[in-house]
C-alpha cells in the first residue's frame, strides 16, 4: 500500500513539472511571435503618405501664353505628367513683371499640388526694387529644378528698312529715341536695353508689357521699334521671316542662331543678358514630395525627345538642382545688385 501511494505521489509531481515546463516554454514563444508581428506591421506601414501625387498638379506661369517660358513649359510638362501619373496643368497669371503669378504661388499651401516657374533675374528685381517694398526673396521658395538658360537677343521687324545690321541700329539709336520691348520694370529685357544705353550711349526707351508674346506682337505690328527678348523667343519668328535678329547678348554665338554676331564681337563690350527659368514650390513642402518632383523633372528634362523639341524652338536646356541651383540663383541676385544703379535704385 505504501508503495502504491509513493508511486502516485511521484506520478503527480512529474505531471505538474511537465505542465510547468511546457508553460514556461510556450509563453515566451507567444510573446516573441506577437512582438515580431507588431514589428512587421510597423515596417509595412510607412510613416508618411506615399500616395503623392494622387490628383492633378497646377503649374503657374507668370507670363502670358506664347512667350518663351510658356512655350518651354508646355514642351516639358507632358513628360513630367507621364512620369508622375497625374495631370499637370498650366495656368498663366501674367502681370506685374511676373509678380502677379509669383505672389499667387507664394500664397498657396505647400502641399505639392501648386508649383510654378520662376524667372530670373526678373524675380530678383521685383524684390530688390525699393519702390515695391516686397518682403519676399528667393529663400521663400523651395527649389525643384532649373529648366532653361536663355541668352538675350536684339531684333527688329523683318521689313524695317532702317536697320540691316546691329551697327545700323546702334548708330541710329545714339541720335534718336527708339522704343524697345520689356516684360516689366527690372526684367532681363529692360536691364538689357539699359545696359546698351549705359555702355554705348543709345537712347532705347522701354515699353513695359505683360510678356514676350506681347512685345513680339508690338514689333511685328510696327508699334514698337526694337525687340529685346531671349533667343528662344526670337529664333522661330526670325527663321519664319517675321523678325530680323541683329545681335545676341552672350559670350559666344548662339547654337540656334549661328550666323548672328554677338555684341561683344562687334566691339560693343561685354554686354550680356539672359533669362533662367526653373520650377519651384512655396516654402515648406514636405521633403519627400519635393524629392518626388525633383526626380520627375530631372528625368523628364533628360528625355531626348524633349531636348530635341526644345532645341527646335531655340531653347537651351540647363538642368540644375539642389545646392547648385540655389547658388546659381544667388549669383544671379548679386548680378542684379551690380546693375541696380541703371534703374535708379
């Protein structure tokens, strides 16, 4: 009887030990599996919204349709649209030398769905001019990428018999007032005419309009004497026989107008003018969205078909991103400050 009782005690203890050991082993396994499951969930769920963009993007152009900025943008944006997978729509907001559009852009939410082209040096002159008392600057934008670097050109109506060469124009303008196009006070075109006046003693008088298309129409219609514009705005009408480009304002001849001399080679000094056109967003855009946009624009600009179409329009593609683009714009700003005396600032 004692032996049976002892055996019962031993078996009971053994059962409790096995159950206890099993629980001790199984409980950590459940905890580990639960921890792993939570970690996997966190890893699979991104911290930020990765659906951007999921609706149309609006691109503000601060000049009228048909100008160099508008033309270049409309060539590029279909490729950007294809990469992003959403519509990318152009809205023209001309006026105020570009500042109607830029003011609108800066007042939008930095959500990545409203971006715009910025034109320099026009942008800088608009906030450096003390008359306007603007408290904005290049630092109020988040930069996406530069697109175009377009040097200046001087042209007249094709059938204007007074001027066959740039020398004819310069000599006449030294003795007589001549009206000249401008896309606004302090625009690159305005500064270009003032530089020529200052350097060689001409008497060009600016007629400020809403954009390059307005200026071209004025010259071709015989209402304005001289077109100060960019190569990209003058190349096609020159080749079509509507305008006659007399000189370019660049260190070297333009690849798009190789038969046209520079002012420098004609002995008028280093009188350069250019317009840089890039894309920016209102300050404060999410860095991940900014990267999506920068990558998309960079890829679109590198597209061979895009470059070919731009070249056909006389537009030189000059991609710049990040710190390189920012430094380029700061250098442009310094250049405007150097000629501010020509505008009486």
